[in-house]
């Protein structure tokens, strides 16, 4: 069997070898072919040796082995699909003669041994995984899924054999039928023709083995790779003629029906262990990556749908959770995973976890690894009032989170006590802040040796998973579980401000919990998930003093961390690498701090302490004179303060001051690039936040003049602006454009607007930023007012420049070729 397999399952390593063969794959195919033909030769010698060595052989079994050899030789030597398809009748008879392992007819009692599943596996795999022959694989898979290749699409007992097949099994019946046929032929020759026709009709009856005999390895390593290799090569639709009729088949539907019948058979026979073994094999990283993501998504969706609608209870072992979480984490971390496939795989995995029975309480690290596969829901920025049903809508309205909640509920039932979940959540939060949880399994010490309050990506994922775990527990208060750990970490912020940076990592991890909980609207307001509203004034009451104190610690720490990032020296090991990579890392770190500022602002909109701290920070940053800060520190601190909710009394004056600040390098060397990149990003970011309200206020000549200068400077700085600041610069262009249109200012011409916007869109920005820019371009240029204005100009002067029409044509040319 090993020789006939060609050194691998079916003769090729994976479906990728059938579509794209390099030099190494070609050598493997040649070697596999040599091994298969040598194995076929040895099998033929063994059959002949059995026939010559024993007089008590079963002639039917000998005939079966001879026919097996003939079918195998045909599949090995022939390359034409119509020649291969002629052997399926014989293959059906061979499959019908297969003996089940527990039938008692083993090699020790029968000579020669009967055909078993393993031999049919080799026969089918040889044609289903034929290298460099997609049409043959396509035709064979179609007949296999239709039940015409020897595998019956039923889990019942196989159908009765035809008379010819029965005669081949029993020589006495064959001789009796032959003698009877001679007499009838002599008496009624015409009647023999009719019987011959009836015999041919009986020959077309489908024969084979029941579907339940198929193994999981055959499904995962043969059928799925065969189907996966067809779509990009020859497609999944197959047309063929039968009895003068053209039959059109969709292999996707045929495979879906086959898989459903296969799963249904395991349910009817109560084969929970076999189904669990299928999931163990399917969730191996090698199995998931051996097929395309589209096929993997398709299979996992079928598994989840079956478990959701089935009455069979499948017990998931502890090893399954670790293996599946690791495999999916590696798979979804690949850069080429389409978001639609990512969401579908995560959703199917959540349903599988919810429908399976938990063997026992599993390791907490495995739970966190599974939860990190799911992104945080996008909630509205509006605060949730007390008693609002929207506080849990993101769980009830999403199948993934609802399934995860059911899974955690099963884990709680296996726990040693009723409050196992709540106790575990608070313990994990405290251990995470102390660094015990992250050092043991999550980050392996990465990100903890810098001692600047930053967190590694693994720590961010762990913090997110802990908060999500607390939110998904039924009948618990996430704020009660998270606030003690957050308080423990943020209480160390004053010590960090005094120069004890060894405690900054704990403060940073506490901020991760605070920020994630604010995004999920779990601990806003008084710390119990509610925002208190004064009924007389209909305004939100500020948080209590204890919460305000923690918010002040968090805000001051974020400002301190911003200044510490600006003081990074050229020789710091943290910023090793090229100048461009160092610029991206530092700019991303500052933007992460600014994002934390905005999250706290949205989570606690009624806080009085946070705006006061940020107002004073902005005032100090904009102070001129002896204590004037460097230009880089001015714009960076201003950006952080404004993003966190600072509201200057004279916004136009602050905008003009920020606009007139120019970058001054501290010195040459590698540090100049990241300083310039961060300066541009912070400057345009702070201007975009402040300028939004300027043109909505009462118009003035100073405002109009500033908008003109802002547009001129922004449109001329597109090429010089780093990638991280392009979005903010684009916002400034859009704001200035809308202000010019509202006031009817002709100095900002539409031609310049179109050129500036498309110059920013052509920059190397992410897909999400490109979509945002495209949406802004369409809303700015293609509104009714702009279109009517250009139509009026064209009507008056037909040869006038038509910038909006040119923009539409440019977008049409970009469609389908460029992002987004």
C-alpha cells in the first residue's frame, strides 16, 4: 500500500502541486510515479504467487484482485478522461466487495485476503489527485460525488448486485446460469435478445460500499484537495452526456450534499468519536493551509451548520482547544486573508465551540487564545444610559459573540463553583496588570524590558481577551471585575511621574484594560456601567472623585509618555533598523497614545478633570518665550491634548499658531527623519481637529484667509507628508474646500481641489484610509450644489475646464485597478 501511494497520500503532496509545479514538485511527481508502478508490479507478483501456492483459494477474491490490478493499471497508464470513466462499472463491483474491518473476514481466515477500505482509498486517490490532469480530476470527482464511482450516497446496506456481478462471486451460479442460457438461446433466439437488454439495464444499477465506511483522512486529504484544485484550473461546473441527455452538475453543490450525508451518517450511527476525530484533523494547521482559504471557509461552515442543527453531542477534548486556537491564530495572521473569509472562519469556530460538549475545565490561556481571534465590536460613540437595552445588543445581534457566550457558559458549568467565571475574570485582570499572565504565556517577556509604558501586540491581545471574557459572562458585572486591577495599575502612575519608570509597564497594561472596557462601554460613568443623568438639568453628572482621580492618573501618564517618546535618542536599541522603519514605529506609538486619549474622552464625556488637565497641557505647549518648547513637542503635545478633549478659548488663534510652526531639526543623523515624520503627522492632525468647527461658526475675513492658507499649504505638502499623516492632511484639504464652497470663495478653485485630493489618494495609504478618502471625495465633489455650479459654467462657456467631470472619469479609470 505504501508503494502504491507513491510515498504520499494518493501520489501528490497537496492540491497546490496540481496547480503550480516547480522543479522540486516535478521531481516528486516523477518519483511518486516510479514508486506506484513498482508497487503495482509487486502486487501483481503477489497475486500470482497466491494463485500458485494454495489449491483452496476463493476464486471470487482472486478475480477481484485481478480486476483491481486492471483498474489500477488503467488509471496509472491512461490520461484520457473517457478511458478512465469506462472502469467505474468495475470499480463499483470492487467497492461492493469490500469487507468491513469488524466483519471477521480477515487475512488470517480467508485466502487471498479480501479488499479493504485502504485498497479502495489508493484506487480513488490515484485518479482524484492525478497530477497535471485537472479535467480527469473534475470528471472523477463529479462521478464520485454522484455515487457512480463505488461509494453509495447512503449509509444503509448496499443495494443488491446485478446477476453478472453475483455470478462472478459464485462460480456455481455462473455455470448454472450459463447452461440455462444455452437452452433458452437454442429455443427462443429472439427472446434472448430481450433478456440481454434486460441484463444490460441491470448492469447499470449503482453498486458500491456504504458512505459510512469512508474515513476522515480520505475526506480531508483526498476529496477536499481535489475539489480545491479545480476552481482556478478548470472550474467547478461539469457537463457530460448520458443517454443522449446533457447533464449539468455543480461540483460545489455535489460536494456539499456529500459532506452533509457523511456528517448525517455519523449522527445516525452515533459516531461521536469519528466526528471529533474529523475536527481534530481538520483543525490542524497543515490541513487548513493545504487548501485555499475559500475551501477551508466552506468546510468549516458545513461543520458548524451540522453541529448547530444536529442532535448528536460531540465532546471536545482539551487538546482540541489548544490545537484549533493555535492553528486559526496562525492562519488568520497571514497577510493574504480576506476579511470576509476571516469573519466567516471565526464565526464557524465560535458555533463549533458553542455546540460541542466540554470535557472539563480547560486552561485559561487557551480561552484567551480563542477569544483573541475575535475583534472588538464597533459601537457608537454615544454613551449608554442607565437601564438601556443597548448595553448588550452587540452580543445579542452577533452570532459569534452569542456563540462564545454559550461556550463560556458551558465552561462555567464545568467549573468548581458557581462564581468560577467572575472569580477567574478578576484574577486574570489582576495577573495581567502585574505581568504574571503575560510573561508566562502571552508575550514571553516581549515588550516588558523597555520600561516605557508600551505594550507588545501580544499583551494588547491578552488585555482585549480578558475584557471580552468579562463582558461575555452571563449574570456578572464587568466593572466589578476590572476596576480593582485598573486601580492597582493606575495608582502607580504618580511614581512613574517621579522618575520610577520600572512601574510604567503595569500602568500601561492597566490602561489597556481601561481603554478596551471604554470601547465596549462597560465601565463608563460611575464605574458600574451606567451614566448618571441629572433629571432637572438633563445633563450627565461627572464621575465620582475616586474615578476622576484614576482618570487624572491615566491622562497625566499618557502626556508623560508622549514627551518620553519625543526624547528618544538615536542610539536607543528600541528604534533599531532603517530610518523609515524607525519613523513609522515612533509615529505609530504616538498615534496609539492619541487614540487612548480619544477613547477615554468618549468613555467619560462628563469628566471635569480630564479636560482641565489637557487645557493646561495645551496652554503650556503653545507658550512662547523662555520656556517655549521645541516645535516637535509643541505640535505633538497639542495633538494629544486636542484629541483628548482640550478646547482652546480662541481656536482660530491656536490654529494660526500651529499653522505657522515650522520644523527645526535638533541635528543631523538618523533621528531627523522620524522627527520630521512625527512633526508633519502631529501638525496636520491637530489642525484637522481644530479646523472642523471654524467654518461652521460665524464667517469672518480672518477665518476665510486662514482656510485659503490652509488649503494652499496642505495641497502643496502632499508629496512631503509621511504616509501616517496623509489622512490628516487630506482632512485639512476637505475642510478648507468645504469652507471655500460655503462662502463662495473662488480662490480655492475646483481644479486645484481635484488635483490635491487625488494626489493624496494616490499615496501609499492603507485600504481603510483609501476608502475613507474616496468617500470624502465623492461627498465633496459630487453633491448637488457642486454639480449644478459646474453645469452652469459649462452652459455659459462650453469649452471651460470641467474638473468634476474629469474627476468622475478618473475614478472610472481607477475602478478595478487601484485601491480601494
